[in-house]
C-alpha cells in the first residue's frame, strides 16, 4: 500500500474512532503534513482519495470537513470495520453455527490468494439485529494471518479482535453484490420462505499491506437490510 493510501486509512480511522459528525472540521493541511511527516502533495492525494470515497469534503479557503452522516439503521457498503460498528446503537448479536480449522475451498483459496493446502478458519454465523435475523454469514480466514479464533471471539466481533487483539490494520475491501432468491436452507436460517428475495454479498477484506485475510459470503434478510453508499461528482 502506498504512503498516501495508508494516511487515508489512518485519517478515516481517526474520524470513526472519534465519532466525528457531518460538518466537523479536520486539522488544517499544514498540521496534517506535520503529523504524518509528508509533503503537501502526499496529503492532498490522501484527502482526494477520502473525498472520492465520500468520507470528507473540501471547501477552498475554509478547510476539510467530515461528510459522513449515517442514517440510523443503515449499513455502509464501504465500511471495512465490520457492520457491527455501523450499528453500534442497536443490539447486534451473533450465533456461531460452526467454527473449524480446515483447508480452503477452491473459491476461498482463489479469493484469499493462497494454496489449497494452506490452513483457514471456516466460520458460519447468523447475525441478529434487535433479536431479528439480519444475515447468514460464511467466512474463511487465512490462518497464517489470523492464527487463532474461538467461539467467544466469533460471537462478539472478529474484526475488533483482529485490530485490538492482534494489532493488525484493516485496509480495503472488494465487494460483489447480486440479488437472487433464497434456497430452502437459507430461508430456514433467516426465518423466511424459500423463494423470498435475498441480497447476496461476497467480500474480500485486505490488510493495509494488501494481504487478503477474509473471504466472506453473506446472505441478507431483505426485511432487515438497509444499506447506504455515498457518491460524489467522481461517481456521477
């Protein structure tokens, strides 16, 4: 990961950790340059990246301001911190159906950029929001990067454990979405009917050094799932 990309990650984490709201001002350009000990062009590239993501907006002559303002109950499609962080004001819980060390499937190995004889953790969970089923989640974690998981960690927040327990920095993700219909097994887990609509998401999460560590497949309950994606002129 390039220097300006790492700085963008650090600034976004600062915004999230301090729960900065829409319109709050970030430190001036000169202070950011001193803080990260980099040139003006590097900081400018970092801020341009954050602006394209919809995290900040810049007003010429006035400064840099936080743009993110989450509508209550919505999950950010661009968040790399796990959706439990997006829904902190709600009671988000997990039921671990399976957690086992194993070899990856071909699909998981390809997405994690590992060999079929490497070791992974397979985690299957149902996630609930205020007691209602939110999604069915199947994840593969590269055991070389995430050497230990247990049911207690998986019941709480795996991403919090990765960052706080292991001291790793989560960088970026690739997300693929499609709409389909629930099969019988999915419907039973989600408390819906076979043939009901579903939003299916595949995600590959990377550390800041570019290493993929988590390949997840998530089937969302259409009755509980609300998402937001911030756009700007670069995306229109």
